[in-house]
C-alpha cells in the first residue's frame, strides 16, 4: 500500500537512504514524503506499529519488474521429448536414434524412450525388450542418467533419460 491507502494512525518511518526516523503519526510521515517528492510505502503491515519507507514507488516497481524479467529470461524449462523404438530395430537405426537423443539431451531436455511391441512380441518383452532398452541406454550412458528404469506397461516399455549433471 502506498500514500493514502495506508490506514494506520502511527507508523515507524524509514528514510529514503535506509536510516530509521522513528515512530511518528501518519500525517507527519506523509508530510515528510511529500517534502522529498516521494511516496510513503507500507513495508511491514504486521509490525506494531506498521513500518513505512519513503521511496520513489514508480522507480521501485520498475526495478522489481526488470529483475523478475531477467530472472525469467535466464530460467531454462526442461521439456520431456519422446523417442520411439520398435522391437526389431536394426543396429544402424538404433545408432541414429541414439544420436538424435544425444542431441536432445545436450539441449538440456529429458527424453522418454518408448519401445512399442505388437502381437507375439509382448510375450517376449522380458527376454528381448528389456535388453534392447539396456543396449540403447549403454549407447548414451556417457551423456545420460536413467531417471526411471525400463518398465513394461501394457504394449510398451518405457524409460526416462535425463542429461548428466
């Protein structure tokens, strides 16, 4: 709250340079802020008496928004990208898919690897599917950590890889 929005009768005032000016009536604090052509801003409403500071509120708000925008710009949101494999994939195709996943991991994204199975392949999920996923992970073990181990989920085996720290 700023200026006339403050309802307290008495406030503890902090000057524009950070020095404590003591406890005074709201009207006197408002007069001091007007003399300096600045705003009276409520800093801590729960204190007894409430703490107010003399500052240029417009400049303060601008600087705060600028800091938040800079922090948001530097923030990297990791996406979860997907890669699908099949049970009878050849080694060359597996290497190409591993190369593509390596690029995704180097961009800082997580990758959900999905091995699809059809018909009789589902019966061989333990003996053929899980070793295939392990082999795929071994191709990427230098740049990837396994976030979740390969697990059979109906017609597919799923594992999640994340970039190594």
